[in-house]
C-alpha cells in the first residue's frame, strides 16, 4: 500500500522521542484549530525554532481524522497486509505412450515410455493397464508378453487424459510333425493327413501342403491326399518355414480272387490241382498264399495237392491285401464205401435171420469192374453187349448161383442200401439164402457221381 511523506515524518519523530534526541514538543499532525489560532494548547517548537503549521485544515475536520482535501496523503494504513495468492494449478493437457516395437515374441519384457504435456503440469501421475491380460500382463513389476494376440497398453492421468499403444504378441513355431512317415493308398483312395504344431498355440497356424508329383498323389489345402496313379510321391507340410514329409505309395489293389479245381470230387490217391484268378488284371501285387484245412487233402505244391483219405478239405487262397477265396473238395474212399455197403447188407440179412455174406478178392474185383462199366452203360448188359455174368468168368469167379444189383447217384452206403431194400428185385438178391458171398464195387464219374454194384454168388 502507498505510504505518504507525513507518515514517514511521524515515524521518524517518534523514534527521536524514544531515544531522547530532542526534548522539544512537536506540533500536532492533525490540528483541530485554525492555522491562525493562538490557543495555549497549540504546540510550538523550542527556542530558536519557528512555529510551523501543518497546513490549513478542513473546517470540519476533527483531530485524528483524515483530511480529504490533501491530495498528497493517504491516511488509510492496513496494519495486516493480505498474503500473496497461491498460483493456479497447471492441468495435464495430453498424454502419450510408446514402446520399442509394436510386435514382440511371447516372453518379451516391454518398457512403456509415457510422455505428459505440458512438462510443468502440476500433477503428472498416471496409471497403466492392459486391455487383455491373456496377451499382456504386469508380472513382478514388468510388462510381459504372455500370450499370442493383440492387446493395448492404456495410460491414464489423474485428470482423465488417456493414450493407448497396440502391441501384437506372436508365438513362433518350434516344430511340425506329420502323423505318418509312410502311407500306402489304393488308386482312387483318399486319406486326411494330420499335422502337429509345437507349440499348439503358435501364432501362425497356416499349413501349406505340396506333392512332389501331382500325377501320382494330389493333396488339397486341408491335407487330404488322393492316390491318382501307381507310383510314389512325397507330400510336404510347411508352417512358418518349418516342414515335415511323408512318402505316399499308390497301388492298384486286388479286388477279387477266385479258385477253380480240376474236379470237385476226388478219390483217395488222386493228385489234384487248381488255378487262381486275380482281378483286376493290373493289380499291383498279385501274390497270394494257399492253405488247406481238413484231413482229406494236403498241399504238395503252389497250386497242387494230394488226396489222402475220404472226407472234405477246404482250400483257401489269400491275396496280399487280404482278399480271399475258398473251395471245398470232396475226397471219396471207394474201398471204404464198398466195405460199408457190405456191412449194411449183412445187417439187413441178420435182421431177416440170415447168415452174413463173405467176400473174396476176385468177387470184389468183379464188382469194381461192373461199377465202372455202369458209368458208360447203366445196365446189366456190359458196354460191349455181353451179359454181366461174363465179368465173373473174366475174374476167375466160379459159381452155381449168381446175382447183380446196380445203382447210381446215391451219395452214401446208407442211401444205396436203403434204395435196394425198397426195390423188390434188389431186396430179393440181398436176402436170398442161396447166396453166401458178395463183392461190392463203387465207381465215380468225372462229375463226382457215384455208381454202385453188388455181385452175389453162392
């Protein structure tokens, strides 16, 4: 506040009074009397000093009051001046956040740089947060890239100013592995390949499949391979510069196989053979194996067998790819059949109270001759027109009484004996008391049909 010269004078005079530098009485600064007054209480200077009036006073002014007519004096004195006002705070106007790179690998530590303007802002505190903690996360005081993807680091000041920086975290591919090393495909067949990517959450999951020979093996974008023609090709799968391969072989598979024997029914002691047909004709692998089950026959060569005993055997042909064919053969033991006919005939005689019939080699041979002759001429007349009994003579069989039963088509001794017993003329021969011997012959034609002969003598 502005101070006038009178105030300075007053202060100086007061000091002089205190220290005793003067003993004279100073005139009153604010006189209440007219300047021309000579009142006894008007102060005067000491001897040798002239009296001095402070100047004309306002007729209405009282002692101790300001004189409004004195333009050179300010009598409004403030004993307690106001303190200097506090400066206004400076607000943050903008914030920016930067990182060294906007694309980093998983596991990288990131150091965000935050810039706040103006530089002299009063409150420059701020906070940082991640928009996706599965990608970016504050760990142990460091911002760390923890997972594949894109996230933002967001900076925010106390007064709400914000800024972001986007960071992409990539997970590189360490290894790729196809599920198979070698594949065999049939021509026209398809197969979907699978590729394992390590780590499983690698950023680049795009797989590029290629074939070394599209004329042999085609491969689609999703890894499906197709066999086009016979041959070999290498299929490669590539991810992020890493690759793995598998070898694909295309073949023409066997789709059908058949077996054909030279006969359907064989005799004990026969040597049999068979042929094998494989389709298609251009099958890649036409090899096969042979197995024979059942005791009737045994394998003697790749496509040959021997007939060892009566009964059935099954020949199985198996191609390299598992396609199979089977053929059952019947092996007939003519001697055993003839012996069973003799036994059953004697059973019928015993049932009728008659003695059993015996046999001789000559009579058996006669019956075998006659059984074979009935294949050519099913008659009691021999193929050359002679009577059947001439066969007895040719084999040295002597007799007084003789008889003959013949039959064809029956498959077992039981069937043929039953057929004869159901025929009166044949039954009569079986149960004739004059007969004491019997020769039985069995023959078989090329179709496996059996021919039976009984030749009786006394």
